[in-house]
C-alpha cells in the first residue's frame, strides 16, 4: 500500500517537472516569436509580451502531456 502511494506521489512530481520544463521552453519560444516578428500587446514588446503567454501555454501543454504520459491506463 505504501509503495503504491509513493509511486503515485512520484508520478505527480514527475508530471509537475515535465510541466515546468515545457513552461520554460514556452517562455523562450514565446519571447523569440514576439521579438522576431515585432509583435506588441498593451505597449509591451518582445519578451515582456510573449514570455508570460508562452510560459502559461507551455505549462498547460506540459502538464496535460505529462499527466497523459504518466497516468494512462496500462492494458
């Protein structure tokens, strides 16, 4: 029983780590896209505008992908 609880906790931590890695990658890509194309949101340009958007989108994608990867049913 205890081994199963520890295994589940480790899977949750692994999914969170995957989400964090994707968030950092999303921050970098969002910043680069906004800087390269010169996009602007509310007077902010470059990494100030694209970084947070990329961070949030990357974190969501990473958490969903990590959850699906680690918690799918084994047949």
